[in-house]
C-alpha cells in the first residue's frame, strides 16, 4: 500500500534525503530556508528559556536543547518541516524528576528516553500512532495544559512560595495560601505581556505576538526597576559560575560544552548516584518521556502533512528524535520533541526543507553568545504569561468542547478520565488508563454490532417450503471475536433446543478469533449431544482459514460445510428426508416411482 509506506519505512536522515537530494535544492530554496529558520530561531529563544524554567532548571538549558536537539533531529529525522526543542507537554514529567533526582536525574531520564525512542523506531512502532484515539490525546494534552497554567501562577502573581508541592492539590493549596503575598508590580508586567499577546494577532502582522509582548514587558520592568520597584527577572532568579571562576546573573554567554550527564549536580546540588536502583527509579519517567515524545512528534508530523501535502516517515522521525535525545544530555540539554506551534510557523515562513530547522538551531546558538546579557532582563512574570498562552494553545479547547458536545458518551468518558488523571496523578497513568478504557468501550461497541437473527421465514431470501420441518436458518452478522461470540452462540444454544438441525448463514462474518472458535466448538458439541445437525454456510476467507488451522472436520449427521446458501438448504432437505425415512420406514414405500 504505497499511500501507507510512510508508516513503515525507516532510514536515517529521511527528510534531508527526500527534500535536499531527491528533489533539486538550489539557492532559491536555501534563501527561503534561511528566512524561515531565522524567524523561528528568534521565536524559539524566549520559548526555550520559559520552558526550561517551567521544567525546574536554568533557562540556558532550554536554549542548549533547542541548539543541539533542534539541529540533530532535523538532520537525522523523518519530517521535513518539524522544529524540535523543549515543549510544554514535557513540563508535567520533567518538573517532578528535577524535584526528586535533580538536574543530573533529568538528563539521565532524557538519555534513557532517547534509547527507548530508537528501540521504538527499530521495531517499526511509528505506525501505531493511528491507534491512539483523539479522546485520549485531547484528554492528556488538556490535562497537561491545566498543570502548566497552574504552575505559572506563582511567577505571574509574584507569589512567595519557597517550593511547590509535588501533587496538584498541594500546588493549588500552596498558591491559595500564598496569595496574600501577591506582588502588584510583577502582576502588572505579567498582565501587560498577556494583554499584548491576546491583542497583537488582531493587527494581522507577520511578527509573532510573543516577541513584542516580551519586549514590551521587559521595557516596563526595566523602567520600574530604575524607579526602585522590585521585579523578579531571569537575572535576579538565576546565577552562574564559569569554569574560570567568573560569576554572573542570568545566562552564561558561552556555547554548550560536552560533559557526562551523570556528573552534573543531583538533588539539591549533591553528587548524582549512578546506580541500578537510581536507573530503576528513573525508568518510569524515561518511558513516559519517550511515549510523549513519540506521540507529540508524530502528531506534529501528521498535522504538517495535512498543511503541506507531503509525507513524513514515522519510524525515521522516531529514530531522529531518539538520536537527538541521546546526544543532547551530553551538552546539558533537556528532553526535546517536535513543537507544533514552532513547526507551523516554520512552514508558514516559507521553509523548504530540514535545513530551516538546522538554521533555527544556529540562530539560537548565536543568540546565546550575543544576547545573553540582554536576556537576563526578561521578567519572570512575562515568561509566565508566555507559557499561559502556550498552555491554552496546546489544550485545543475548541476541539475539546466540540468532542464534549458531539461525541458518543464513551469518548466523553475517555476524555474526562484522561484529563482528570493527568491533572491529579500522572500522564503515564492517564494514557494507559485512557487507551485501555477506549479499547474496552470500542470492543463493547463492536461486540454489540454482532447479531444473530432467524431468517427461516424471510421469503425474500428463503422460498416457501425450502426449509424442512424441524430445521431453522440463522444469519450471523458481525465479527465473532471473544467479546461477542459467547453471547451469540449462547443465544443460538437456546434457540436450537428441540430442533433437528440448524443452518448458520455466515456470509457477514469477517472475523473468527480464538474466542469465537472456542464458543463455536461448545455450540457444536452441545448440538451433537442434542442430536441437532449443524450446517455452516458461506464462510469468508478468514473464518474458513481459522477453522482449517483448527482442523475442524465435517462429521456425517452432525456437522457440514457448504459454499452457498442454496447448497446448505439442499443438504438440510436431504437430511430432513433421511430423518423422516428413519422415523417412518413405510413412508418411503408410499413415494411415487
């Protein structure tokens, strides 16, 4: 199936090969990639910093992620327009890891997730993105958005909270308790930033709204600071010490350097304990990171396919994401995946190939070296306002409302369950329970579609007197799998009591699984004990193959198979005449010769 080849192919640097080598790549396309990459790189700088802060680490580590992962994933992945870096979806996973294991634990979890993603690619699991219901994805992304927005309230209102609790209820309680410490200057800067971001799109300009919003918020914060008003900024919150002993505020103006992830500071700055016990403790978080990274990157690629009429390679994209997340922790970067908002901006800015994403990484790199002193003036309240908008956009509230209004009750239940579990407990639990619940509800609906009905008196299908006395004709519609077969054959067992024989017309049965085969076995055995002959007619290929593999053989007077309904009715009449002859031998003598 050529139209599905993108779900099965796997090769490193698929997107680069396809867009830069299989298609002509010239100076015109390079110019468009330069423009798009520069645009998205400027957009990515404040976003990467804000997302790193929200994840519980210093802002420069978000920039390092955009640089290293953004370049490598574009080079080795399978989606030509995707922009990879830190994303809001990871915040709910990364923040607890930092709280429990420190910065080194976060890097190790990302490294382990990278290896899991490579394994998923090698196993060709990219195609299974098709099997995640929309109610599940909307549920956990909506839950993530709620958690992210809640985490930003501390900086948006300038609340004095030393450390946020781990549970969501605890976070809300801490925010309510600390609300009397509200800082009006920080709130004013945050509200101004938020207002600009909401109003700016109405101007219909090509400049993304968060850039003027953050710039204006920074200018207002600087003016207030000059007047002696205390405003919390990146420079006042974060500090660094370079290898030569130089100390500074904000972001160090240096390139990311190679270092071992496990040698970075652990919890509360203590040395990280690299042991089997620690690896086991980090494994659930690594698995959650890998699963969310796979879902986010492939959903982003699917959306971009719809916008561009191109095709990504799902497994190649997983491979690129894995490689990027394996290498990035060695340069101090946190977990990365494709970011839909930045990727869409990349395409709209005229990107032609993954070269645009690589240029975006280089622009961020230049920003770290050149703009580091200026970035320290960014207010924390403006960063919080920026992430509130990010959370709102990722929640896709309009889709959620549409689902609640129009979807079947089962999908609504799945959505509410996933959203609630993501907020109150854990995203891994939410996705696992959501997929399990969706699967069970789907199986119930499919099972209810399988029906059995008596068509012995249906004169459109069966001529009058076509069925001998003591025989009935039943039609089965739908798959006979474990969730439906017991019910169907249970109904048939009651209906065939006292009959001489039964014809099962199975032309509308596309599937017979092991559960259906077992239920059919029981039904045939019961009919044999009750001297009820069973004739099975019009089997489709899959049920026929299943019966053949199970070595179900015809048994004279007990079980027979026919290829058409007419043959089945003929066999039933012959069996009926034989039964009448055995019960009344004189009847045959009276037949005309």
